[in-house]
C-alpha cells in the first residue's frame, strides 16, 4: 500500500540508480532505457558533467527568488535565445506551466489588439498538459473527461491540415494564435509536414496571429536540430520547452519573439520557483553538453539506425502499420492496442512505452551509443514479432 494519490497506473518496478542509458531496480536487475523518463533525461543518468555542475551549484545557492536578479537564469536565457534565435525567455518548472504562459501571452496579445474574446487554434490529438487551460487545449477526450467546464477560447482543427485552418481564418475574426506540436508525442508520433509549417507561418503573418509551438517533447536536440520547427526553416513567435531542458532537473521555458516579445510586463505572470539557480545550471549544462558532444548529430544518426533496424526486423509483418519518427523520437504503429508490450519489455530489461493505444514509442537519451541502439532494436523486434504473431 502507498499513500501516494492514485493518479498513475504504475509498473511494478522501482529504480535505485542509473548509469548512462541503464537503470537498475531494487533487485539489481539492469534495464536499457529507451524512454529517458519520457524525453527528460537528455544526458542519460549520472552524467558526470551534469552531476558536477549541479552539485557545485547546490553548494553555492539553490534559490533566492525572482525578487532579485538571477545570473544563472540570465545566462540560460541568453543561451536559449541564441540557439532559438528568439528574444525573450520566461522560466517555469514544467511543460504545462510553459504552455500556460504561452496561452496567457496569446490572450494578452489579443487584448492589446482590441480582441475581447481572443481564441487560439489547437489541434486534434494534441497534448499540452494537465492544468485546466492546457487540458482544455489538449485534443484527447480522456484527458478532459470529468473536468468540465473546460477553459474556453480554443478552436480545434485536424492536425497538419492547412485547409481547415484557412476555413477558421475566414469565419473567425477573434483568432489570435495557433498552437501545436511540430511532432505530436503523446498523440502517437505524428509529424507535421514542413510545407504545412511554412504555409501556416505565412497565414500567421497575414492574419497577425502568433505562431506558437509546443516543443516540450520534440525540442532540445531530440530530432537532430535544436528544435523540431527548424526542419521547416521557419521561426515561431512563441515556443514552449520543458522535459529535456534540465536533463531531469525540473525546468520549463516559454520563449517569445517578434509580435510576441514585450507582451508580458511586470506583474502579468510569475513563478516562485521559475528560473531558480539550480534548475538553470542544469539547463545550461544540458545545452552546453548537447553542443560540445554533438548530440544532435547523434540523434539524427542513431535515430536513423534504429528506424532502419526496426524496418528490417518488422516490415514483413502485416500488423505493423508504420515505423516513423525523426531523430530519437520514434513510433511503431501497430494495427491493434499493444499496451501489453510495455510489461513484456520490462521483463526483457527494456524500457519502452506505448502511446495512443497502438504506437510503441521510443525516446532514448541523446547519449545512447550505437551499440545500445542496436541492443534496443535487437530486444524490441522479437517482442513485437511475438506479440503480433503469437
Ligand atoms: C509532457 C508534455 C507536456 C506537459 O508537460 P508537464 O511537464 O508534464 O506539465 C506538454 N506538452 C507536450 C508536447 C508534452 O509532451
């Protein structure tokens, strides 16, 4: 029995420590980590550079508050602004908080333009978080059910569908922003076309809408570029980050540029813990290590190898609908619900995940080696084969 509130259906395993891409449970059994704590442990486990940086920071200063300047936050913001080519950064502690900031920013922007009931376009199968506004923006009834009344002010369109957005533009003068994931994670590894993003950027420019991307899962090197929208060669007005930003230390960020810069003024938004020195040092070290250790190239290279390995091992099976992804964000869509694979993976010493009922999802740490990637494929292929043929 546990006194933890019953919000998660947890697997029957607890980890005591990790090293690189391995986790170890209470019995000393070792697992290959294909999930990175849901795209969080960018640098794997017990990364010496991260451990040293945050340990030293803990000894200096953990928290002083946003009543004062925070040099570590200023440094992390400078670095993020430079790699994103955006102007401003608001730090918070999680993905849903970053998205709350984006939603509030869009509304404030709308009001500044005289729109009294500003509306934001969001997409089907989107996942934006579990707070009231972000679950309302989420395109999954299971996340919303029971929490009505939902927050209003969202218009939903199919994912990756420009015509649907043009229709909304034509009949709704209160739209002020579009908000979507360049690659939907929880929704099943659904990839927006680059052409869609480029055309959407043009619509946003034409309509003076904010182009807002939720890169909480797909951002920070995972798809081989710093951010997934960069594959399309466009610049968003607002971008949210969290998961991989601190390699396990909680931190989120909402970035703004263009029309979205300068919208928040003192008193409009805040967070007690946001931008604390400890979390910002974790973020800075993560960003520096992604760069110094060429982890984006690693994600591109290893992601391709894993997808090719899965293709070779599984493509003859009729039950495999599609193997897709970008970099180290990989989905294998099957023709049937496959949640049982997670438990079977656990027994085989593999940490994998299933999302959207039928999609086996891999989100390994960016430090995964070629040998570990091959091990992941070699473990997963027979699991999926037996599951479909068994
Ligand atoms: C996980 C996730 C969130 C929510 O992040 P939390 O830190 O759990 O609040 C939001 N958007 C996307 C795309 C995510 O994957």
